[in-house]
């Protein structure tokens, strides 16, 4: 059904990009301060004099493209009494195809739409199996003009409009050890009230699939004293009620770090000031290192390991003996190259730098399909059985994490901060992407996986996955024609197809800031993807690995 939805969305993009009434596109900004501008790209039309009930409803739905000034144009279609009660932020429906209008007398209009996705009041995006929904609108005449007196608390947009009006804005929580910030991706229209909605979303807690994986430093029950986050001279002023005082000094620093990471992504917000019942709090944000620091991508050849990026690009000295002895088919590396892991016919080996070379020891006689290190130095080993994943800690002790999944495990990738993992599992006719939470003990060792989100890529069978930043996955898919395509999938939200790889790919790795992805092809070439273009960087390569 996901592929059907993709086809319907493609048709929508091709021929249904406009709503039922005419929309005027404005290029200039609103004349309000920068930090309060509502960056809307559509300015819908106001009601015309003498408009019929159907035209009023049609125009009202079209006005859902204009969130500026609290959907002021859409409210013009409502009666004076109902205009103040309508709640457009309750949810947004992303429709597929053309609405069907039905009249049940002049006072009742019914609109049937096919819904392919929805966004709730907390900004959570959910793909749906396309289904028909009936929306009912009551109307009455007010000063001689038809106006809506009752309507659903929602807005309706098409996918092309959604991608313009809405922005992907993660809110931030903490991993279970409170050492890393973990994003929870949300979608909000660009409005002056977005800062308030972001803070309220943080207070409401994480999405269901992250509830066991993350925590919040903000005490339960905390609320804004007034439902508004004011932005003054670039400072977002957040005023909590007395419940926030339950946090100790360390938690208050973490609380401010959560709020800063959430709010500083908004245009015009340069800092965050936290107060409790209008009493300013002197808090220093906790120091939390970014997981998106410099990375190094390595390549495995038949003779040795190479660095593909960084100032030390070239041969990694001391790797030739182990490579010659084990003839590995896959490998993994940490960012500085001090630890490597190889999988050959004899099993799994760890290489640890010792003097000018590497000391080698065997961890297992299992021949794993794919391996990688996480940011804490734990080695993740994926075999063909999707029911479990094996973790080797820094002391080489093995842990077996049950996934609860059935099928063939095609590939896996741990997120940069280590709180989530993406698994590609072949089950039935499709390869499904499973996003799971990673629970760790106080030493950073993973001990359990939490069931999370899942979706099926739309272009073909997924064969490799890599994290692009903290909230997107890049997935390599084999199409029906035998070629491979590269797409970027937000953890929730509409996908984006990227430029086709120049050759058939088999392995994808995230890259550095300048090179966003590396691709290993079936003819042993490595291509770098940067600025929406591909360039070849190496040949005769067996495998690639990006070390953090």
C-alpha cells in the first residue's frame, strides 16, 4: 500500500498541485519583525461577495494554505461566533486527488477527500493507507452572506503545498543516560506561534515509539504559565510554572539544553531565557557534545585499508597483514582508525592499534553480513537472521539483542547519537525499514531494543541504509529495472528522491560535512555524493565504512 500511496502522491505532484479555488502567490514578506515573521508562501483569497455555500466551503479549505496571522483569511469564511472557536492546529490532513462536494440543502455541505497522511496538534506526521474521509460543514447567512457556523478543527492541504507551508522541526529529549540529545521529528507550519508549539510539544513528551528510549529533564506536569513563548531581541523567553522547580541543578542545565536545541533552529532565535513564574533563572546549559562531529570514511581493498577522507587520506599503515591473512568481505572502523573490525571466512576479528601496527584477536567464528561501530565503541554485528543483533563491547563481551522481527536482515545502521537503529528486513515481497530505540546501561552498552516505526521504501527493494544527520535516512533501493536509486526519508514525513547513482550500488555510507554520502558500486568503485552531484573517488574497493 505504501507504493500505491507513492504513486498517488506522484500523480498529485504532477496534476493536483492546486486547491479548488485560485491561490495568489506572493513573493514579499509580511511587514512585521523578522523574529515574528510567518514565512507563508501562499496568500489565499478572501470570500467573494455573493458566494454560494459550496464556494464558501471550497474557499475555506483553500485558505488552509495560509497559516499567517493565525489563519486569518480562513477565519473570514466563518461566522463571527465560530471564527474564535475554530482550532486549525488540531490536525492537518494531507489529501490525495480532488475533493468531491455534495450539498444536503443550502445549510449543509459535505466534502469527501482521500487522506494519505495527517499531522496532529503536536506536529507528529503519520503516513496513512489512502482512505476517504467525509467532512461536514454547517452554514448560515450572516449580514446577507453565507458563512460557516460549524466545521472540523483541521486544515486540508495537498502534498506539494504541505512541503512548502510546513517545516520539519525536531524537538529534543535525552537518552536514558542523559548524555546525548535525541531528536523527535515534528512538522509545523511556519508561524509566529511556532516557538510556543515546539515548547508545548516538548512538554507533551516524545512520540510513542521513543517513550522507553528517551527521557526529559523537565519535571512531569510542567506547563507554560501563559501559552506563549515570546521572542524579544532574538531571545526566546520561556516561562514555566512552579512544577519546573522540582528539577535539581543538573536537570535544570539539561532542561535548558533541550529547549535551546529545540528553539535555536527557528529563524531569528539566538538564545533562550528560562524563567519560573516570571522569576528569571540563572542556569547554564549542560555541556552535551554533538554527535555530528568530524567523520572519516575508510575503504577496504584486497590488500589493505585506506582513508578516503580527511588530511591523512591514503593507506592505513599496518593493516596489510591482517587483510592478507583474513581476506575480509566487510569491515568497520572508528573515526581515528585506532580500532578496526574485519569479517572473513574464518569469522569476526578486531584490530587494535599497537605501536606502528595492529594487534589482532578473533571475536567470533560467525560470518556476519555487515558490521559497524557506534559512538561508544560498541561493535554491532548483523547476521542474516533478523530476530537478533549481536553487540561486542569494548572488552569484547558479546550481547544478543532480540528484535522481535522475522525475516532476512539485509542491513542496519545505528544513529549518530546511538539511541536509535534502522534495520532493513526482507519479509514477504518487500524489504521493510524498522526504526528501533536503543536502551543502554550506565556504561553505554546497549541492552535492549524497543519496537518503533516501520515503513516500506517506495521505489524498490532497500539494500543499504545510512543516517543523514539525526532525523533522515538515506536508502539505496534496487528498482524493477535492476538499477539503484537513492532517496532521503525523514523519519516521519514525505520522502525526496536524489540524483540517480552513476552505477549500480550495493553499499551506502554517510559522509563528512562536505561529502554527504559514499556509495560502493557492484564494480568495486566508490562514488562521493556532494552538492547533488556524483564523483568517483576510488576503485578496486571491497567495502566502505564511516567512523565516528
